């Protein structure tokens, strides 16, 4: 039988791995894939952004135990607007990867829990429909099934 300290080490290692792997990326926008013949182009990209946070109660040491608030809110619409008008963008996907925040967590220790610098990578991808296929570009009679 194993000693209790070995069992405790294995359990704590398992919990640490679960925390490490669970919070690395977040999907902000994800549409179900729509197969269409009207897709004109595919738009994708990525960039590094600042996803830093500050403690709600910015008192050193106590800040380790209070919630943190993001200083820069990352919104999926901001990145999808680079692909075109919202009515023409389909099959959207915006993902924020915070893997670089793990080594940057040292800033939280240096500031005694008050602030944490987090460089995050935002990647986006979407299909763009042709201009004539977006319902907003057609006359009202055509949208309702009428003719011109």
C-alpha cells in the first residue's frame, strides 16, 4: 500500500494538470457549419491582445483571494467586423488562447496579487457571402418572395 504522502502528491498533480489544461482557450463565437454555394471568400486571422486583469479589492496579499476584473474586454464582434458586414458573415469562429498567461502569471506574484499581465492570442475565421446573396442587399420585394 502506498504512503498517504504519495497519494496526496498524485492527487494534487492530477488537480494541477486539470486546472492547467482547462483554462487555456475560450471560444467566444462559434456557429454551426452551414454548407452554402454563395460563399465568396474565407476570412481568417489572428493577433496578440492584452487580456490583463486587476483585483476588485487592490490590497496587496488580500488581492490573491478576491476576484479579478479584465481591464480590456475581448469581444468577438470586433474581430468578425474585419471580415465584412455582420449580415454577410457565416460559419463564424472566434477563439481566445491564454496559454501565454501561465508564465506571465509571475506578474501577479510580483504585484502581490493586485495585477496580472496576460498576453492572449485571438484567432478568428469566417466565410463571407457574396454581396447579392445577403438579404440586406436585395430590395424588400425580393426578400418577401415578390418580383420587381
